């Protein structure tokens, strides 16, 4: 018996019968559904559900997409991603702002067949070494191929991911940006690789910790990189033209710190400490020390700019707060803010 979360008619955004591609809720819901499609693809594989018994196709066919390619992990043979192509023949024409291709990545799947590999990749992510994994390298190859195709024929492409998958999409989006290709990117519950200060209830304590951290980071940055680092040493600034969509829940320990990260940057500007924060926000202490050790690890989670959406609806537990289903809820109550690095 399949979990209800795998069945589109029960758990999916079946209320979206007429798609408005300019509608923020529709775009978010579809991107999340395509990521869910990857989760269900892997569950179908593990349960040997094929043909009419498969649950996954409903998650993309409901929005006029077709499956172009599966991304298969070379270690455990699990489905970790999918390339979807918009089926314009199903709706006579492709709306100009609709994506021609969507490359979606799932997160950790808590099943015996995939959990071991996923946890190892989570550890690499925590250590800022996701880029060395064969899963990411395979994903990047397909992302670059689709991006080249899109550039050649003027197609739109999206990247989307949830949890570990959002880390893959985030890193791929950063790499494309450095190649001069800005891709619309949807990151659901992306991991923020730092202490979750946002969960503290005492606002003065939170502000104090963040201010102290900013000062320490800025001092270490000057000590290690100097006051005037070379442009090629500043990959953070090079990403400022790319503005991905981040979706976080304040009750989710894995991603909630993004909310505090961007709000703190704004507060530092307001109190006249913008220069300190501009230095601090580009570096983590771990990555600064990696420079000293000649490893030069780039902090995966730090971003110059983003559209940050916070889910303001209360959820009963961590599993729900970190779940992808919240992002297509028809009663979704969110707050959207644009944060730009200057």
C-alpha cells in the first residue's frame, strides 16, 4: 500500500486545474510538485511499481510536463533527479514565462535502499564538499548540457530541489552563474550549514550572537584575506546578479537560519555597520580556516541575493516543517522578501 504522500490526487495540488504561470503560488506549487515527482519516482523503483501502477507520472503530467531523463546515482542506483520537458502539444502553445525544462532533485529518502548513500552525501554537504561527490558531478553534467541547449534555442530552464536536493540545485546554480547563465531556481528547505540561532526565543540574545559573529568573521576575513582581496578571490560578489527563490520554515532547524541570515544583514545596514556585515556575510569561520589550511572551501549556503519566502503557518512538528508538501498548500500563508547584496 502506497503512502498517501505519493498519490497526487490525495496529497498533491490537484486544485490547480488552470495554470497561470505569472501567479507566484502556481509557480511555487508546480516546482515543488516536480521535486516530489522525483521522490515518488524513487519510491516506485524500490516498490517495483511500473506502468499503470506507477504513482510518479501524475506529479508532472498534471502540469503538462513529460519525463525527459532520469538521473541515477552511480553508487546505489537510486533516482535522485529528473529532467522534465514542457509538453507544448498538450496545451497548444508554451507560455513565454513557462519553463521549457525543469531539472529537479530530491532530498534524503528514509528508506533502507537509499538512506545510507543519502546520509553520506548529507555529511559531505555539511563539510562543504558536496561538489566532490559523483552524484553532484553527474547532476552538473546534465545541468550544463540542458543549459547549453536552452541558450542555443532560447528556452527557459528551472532548477528545483528540496533539502539535500536543494543543496545540489544551489551549487549547480552557482556554477552556472559563474559561466554567465542565470537560471530561475527554486530551493525548498535548503540546508543552512551553521548553528540555528533563529530558533532562540530571546531576540536580544539572538542579535548579540549574530553581531559578535559578524565582527569576528570580519576581523578574520581581513586577517586572512587582507583589506582588499583580489576580485578572483571573491566568488560571493560574482554571484550577486543571481537571485534564487528560497523557501524556508522558521520551525525547520535545517533551513530556518536563512531567515535570520538575511534579516541580520538588513539590521546591520540600518545601524551603520554595513561594511562589517558585507565582509562577514561572504565567509564562514570554517571556510576561512580552510584557506589557512590551503583547502579553500567555499561556503555552500551563503548567498548574496535571494527572494526569501517564509511559511508563517504553524506546523505541528519538525517532519511537517521540513516537508515539501507545505509549499503547495492551497491555504499557504507566506511572507516574501527580496534581499539583494550591494
